[in-house]
C-alpha cells in the first residue's frame, strides 16, 4: 500500500512524526511531500531533525503568499506529484492551507483522501483554518477524528459513515518527548515564568488588538517567555509595536523538545495556538487562550484552559488558582498513530 502525506506547516510536522513511524512499522510505502508553506529553518528543518522524521521525498517550495495565491500554487504543484505516485491514500493533516490544497488536488483526480484531525470546529468563519477543515472534511473519503466531540460534529454534518475515532497523534509525540526530556533532567526552572505564543491572524493582523495583547503580556506578574512566530514579528514591526517590553522576554521559535521542556518548566501558558493549548493540558500546566473560542473544548474542563476574548481580562485570568480536579484522557492513550495506520490499511 502506498500513502502520500502532505505537510507544510509546523504543527503538521509534529503530527507527521508518529504517523511516519507507524506507517513504516506497518510496512507501508510512505511518500512525504512538503509544500514549503513554512520554510525558515526554525519553523521546518528543526522538526524533521529533532523528531527523526524522514526527509521529504518531494519539496514544492511554495512559500508564503495571500491565502488564494498560496493555496492555488500548492494545488497546481501537487497534481503532477499525485499523478506520478498514484497512491492508495492521500493523507492530509489538520487545517492549514496545505491541508486544503492537498485534499482538493486529490479529489479532482479521484484519489482517496484521508483527513487526520477531522471534525474539529470553532464555528468561527473568520478563521482561515475553519474553512480549511470544513472543506477538507467534506471532500475526504476517510475521517480520522481525534475525539468523540469531533466525531459528533462530523455526524451532525452527515459524515458519520466515513468517520473513525483514532485518538490524537499529538498525544503520542508529546508523551514520548516528555519522557525523554524528563529522563535527561530537563523541564525544570529555578525561576517561575509564563510561556507564550501568539500567531493567529485574528490576533496579529489588527494593530489595536495586537497592541492590547502585547500590553497585557508586558504587564503580567511573571516574566513572559514569548516565542515569536515570524508573522508576529512581521506584524509588530509593521505596526510599530515593540515586543520586548515590560515582562516580555522575546525568543525565537523553538524545536519541539525544547517546547515541551519549556511548557514543563513554566507556571502556565498564554497562547492562541491549538496545539499548545493541548500540550499544556497534557503536561499539567494551566493555559490561558487569547481567543473567543477553542476547537479543543475538552481542555476547558475545570479551568485547565480559560478563554480570554479581551486582552484587558488577561491579568484577572492569570490570578486564578491552579486547578486540582483530575482529568480524563479525552485525547486518547498515546497510540493514535497505530490506529491511523490500521484505518488506512482497512483493518
Ligand atoms: C499557518 C496555519 C495555521 C497554523 C500555523 C502554525 C494556515 C491558514 N494557517 O499559519 O493554522 O496554526 O501555520 O504556525 O495555513 N513566515 C515566515 N517564515 C516561515 C513561515 C511563515 O517568515 O517559515 C511568515 C511569512 O511572513 C508569512 C507569515 O509568516 O506570510 C504567515 O505564514 P503562513 O504559512 O501563511 O501562515 P501561519 O500564520 O504560519
């Protein structure tokens, strides 16, 4: 059996790591295509190296652009690759422009599409990721849902028959890396700090909102280790906003193991990333999410994750006590990638 995985952005490399391992263990012929959506070394190469992912077989080098230009360039570039390899499955990950482009390119030439992380919904049509995931789910042939909530969304949209709950592959990689970090004596800090990332268009592209977020982080009661995505740096510079101010300590994006160690060493996380909300939850750190909603609703249980729509409310949210209630394991047991391989093989 031949599977083509299409990835392009940072969170997709993380998800690819356990899947590539499971497909290799299952003896599947696995072709990796990198669209080039993320191209900086610290947004791409460090994930392949750090997570021992085989180098991409094909690199399309599409790069940045407006949504239409970027998605269209990927769509055009993927078609000949798919025709050449003629796989049994095109496997797409998450909700980026790379995901949608690959799903569209595949259905147009009648190749079966499997969508990993299917069924997530924010119900916020302002988010590019929401269009990407809804359209991808509706052109896929197999929907690999991470949670029962996601399965419910797909059932509501008439897609129950092609849905399979496999768990969340990010648990697989997060727990493996956590164990390695702890075994090496990492993941601790002598001084308390908050770990933060901000990169979503809804937060970065409006100067007033971005300024309010940076002001709120700068006034936090603890040092804020801000790992700045290139979009954040570019927008802050464009709007004349100084990122390194007050409590904020500005850093570059970090490799995955360093991210896990940084969450473990932190007193809590402030973010708008979906993956980091979940990593905080899995690693027992409270998270405050600068958004109006989250796709990962299970993290909201008992205040482990709190949504803060207005940055002016951040200070209050950070004062809350650390939750004490036990949590269930809504994202699975860390063996989702094996279930993905089995589902693709029709087992
Ligand atoms: C994309 C995904 C988002 C995901 C995020 C993870 C879409 C619509 N969004 O957002 O869901 O959470 O990846 O990081 O696909 N840039 C660089 N170097 C890079 C990559 C980007 O400088 O290696 C800059 C460019 O200015 C670019 C901007 O960041 O225009 C945005 O990058 P893009 O890939 O378009 O979207 P992300 O914001 O990264």
